């Protein structure tokens, strides 16, 4: 039977951002920070000393008998510390380390907190629900370079972004230690505010849950939130040191959850993080495999008698890629997408396409028309495994692998002045949102990726052309060493996107779908006026010098003769001075 922690690691790796953590006091135990109830009992002892009374062996019972009510965190603090400064100092003594404690590693983020922060930084976790008052989770996240949204009361929930656009969020359902409204006593733990209940209902319905350090024995309202959840779309994993109590067993059974026996929270989260890292490493192509494939492609292309071996090489790589895209997590289009899961999937596409990208660069730079046809067939084979149902974001980004490969080949063609040989890469049709669409129209990323989809790429959401910028970064990493400088790479990339934009609008105008000069699909070039003008000048000069013998006429992508091609350049140039792309 598969180790349940391995099962969890695979599930989290395949579904970035869809698991939330539910953390209790056990996660902070090794930091030697007392639990909220332990602090209440200590405060009761201080009150008893002020009254010269003995509250042992049951401080809570003594307090209830003496004051006819259960001990209240806020009242107790007010009783033993009269001024705001005194109260702050008292609370910090429980939760914040002295210099000596810092040296001893006490009241500091634990190994569990550090591992959790790494999982958040890598995009595997976005939401942390905790019953703890301390700030160890927040500190660990900040040390990892993550700035979490922290919610410590129901009034703060209203300003949260939708789950799909949520970065890292830490929800402290019982409050923060500096807030006197924290929930601690049995009566306080029996119910939550309506806003918090609605929020937790969504969390337990829409996320998988990994629970650690929480017994479920005392937190009645939190238990009820889990019990209300109707959905089991993702699993619940319950990490427990020893046999869980009856309340926990009931929740595990109700959610069809899986029990994870652990020795402690530190070793559990470290082990989980390590296993996910191992899966990541396993999925990366071996650098040598890419080098061998590229060297083989060069050798096969240099000698005509190896054309069959070249075809077999490309077909084999395409079949391998198609198989990985057709099955497993990359084929899932029905899970609700979010920034982290979309970004993770595109990163997976980049990794899986790496070897074929290297070969496509060789084909574009040195390949013949026949080699371009082999690459086109490979693209069609990869495109054939796309699904056409599910969330639009997943459907849109299924175009990404073939677009990346086509861009790479065109980059190679631009570098090797080999565009005419690559003409067939612009031929054919693909389905875009259910319609048969010419490749020339579907190629620009701004055409196949709706704006809402494109803006789900992490760190690129504020840009006008997120997918183009992402591909620019990816291809610089993959094939940038083929160029003499970053600036040379940039101008070749912009040239490819301008050519794709011209071809797109020329095809649409011929079909009667648009006026040619009305709009052009934007690319990285909209932010690079100097490169753009240089490219326009170079194309116009080529057309003027060579006339109808120009390779741009031979391409027939944006005009059938030199006059039409020059008119297209003028139209695009004019349009870009008029259109504001934001």
C-alpha cells in the first residue's frame, strides 16, 4: 500500500494551491510557546496571588467559583495589567522571545513552520487556517519572502480577494494574541460570527484539507464548520501523533479522510516538503537528454540520408510530450483554476517542452521545408490531445505548448534567416473555443488566451501581454545562449511577434472578419518602440530593395507582392500610434 504521506505529496504536487492547512497548537509546541488555555490558567494564578488565594489544583474551577463566570482572556489581562503598555509587555512575555530564548531557539518558528513557508513560497499552499494566537507562521512566511494576508477577526474577511486570486492568507479563527477579543473558553469556542462561518464553509467545501496539531476536542464551532461541508472534491489528510480522539475520528470518517501517523509536526512537514521536492526533480528532464537530442537533430539535418532518423527523433519526442499532456494532472480542466495552479501548470509545460524546444530551435535555424513539415506534424500530434470542456483558463492554456514550440522554431528561423523554409509552420488549423481557426490567427498568445486567463500568471498579472512576456523569459532561459546578447535575442523575439501579428490580421481580413488596419494582436513589441521601429524599417528596406523577390513576398503572410507587404507595414505602424494597449 502506498505510504499516505507519499499519496499526499503527489496530490499536492498535482494540484497546486488547492490544499489548505488547518493548524492547531501542536504545530507550535516545540517552540515552547504556551497554548491559549495555558496562558489563561497562568493569568488565573496571577489573579489568585493578588487575592492571596490558592487556586490549585484547578485554577479554572477556582475562578468560576470565585467570580461566577468562566475565566475570560480579556478580563484577566485587564485585571493583572492596568495600562496598555503593561498589557503589551505581559502578552509579549508569553509569545515573543527574549535574547536568551532567541539564542536557545525558543518562541521562534519551528522546523514545521519553516517547511510550511517553503510550501507556500513554491505555490503548493495558499490558505492556512489556524487556531493559534502566536505569529510564528507569519514570521516564517516573511523570512521566506512571502507577505501573507493575515485575518484575525471576522470583520477583516470582507476585504479578501476571491479565492481564485488569493495569494497567501493566514486566517486566525480564534484571534491574535494582541487582540483582547480572542476565543479561548469553551463558551467562546461554541460559535463563530456569521461571516467567519460563511468563509469556513467555502474553505471546507472548495479546498482539500491537511490538518496537523489540532485535536478537535474543544473547538465546537470549528468542528461544526467541517461537518457542514457538503463536498468531498478533495481529500482530507489528518496528521496525528498517536491515536486521534473520538471527535477527530468522527470528522475523519465524515470526510472520508486519511489518517497520517506522525511522530511530530516538525518531521511531518519536513518530510512532506522533501517528498514534493523529489517529485519536482523527477519531472525535470535530464540536462543530458536535451543536449543529446539537440546534437542528434543537428547531425540528422546535416545529412539527407538521416531524414528518417530525424523524423523518428521528433515524432518520439512529440509522442512522449503528448502522452504526458493527455493523462494525469495536466489533463484536468475541471478543477477551479487560480493564480498558483495556472502558474504551476505553465511551469510544467515549460519543463516538459524543454527538450523539444531545443530541437525546434535547431529546425528553425538550419532545417529545410521537409524538416519544418516534420515539426508541424509534431505540433499537430501535441495539439490533438487538447480537451475542449472545462474551465476556460485551462482550455486557453492548452495552446501554450504548441505556441511555445512554434515561437522557438520561428526564433531559430529569424536568427538563421531561414523563414521561407519554415513557411509551413503557419499552415493548418486548430480549434480555438470550439471553432476551426487558422494557425496564423491562433498563434499570437493575446488571441488564444483571454485576458482573464492570461492575468493568472503569477508576477505578470499587471502586464498587458502576460503570456508573451512569460514566453520571452522562458525562451531566453532555454535558447538565449544561441544569441550574442540579450538585446539581440529581444529584437528577434519582437520580430517573431510582429510577423505573427501581421499574419494574423492578414488572414482575418482575407476572411472578412476584420478591417486589416483596425487592430493588431499585441505582443512584447508594444513596450519596445525602438525595436519595433527598427524592425519596420528593416522590412520596408528589404521590400524596397528586393521588390517581389523579397523573402517577405515569398512568405505570403501579409501580402502577395511587395506593394501589399509595404502597405501592411504602414497600416500596422499607423495603428500602433493610434491604439492604446493600456
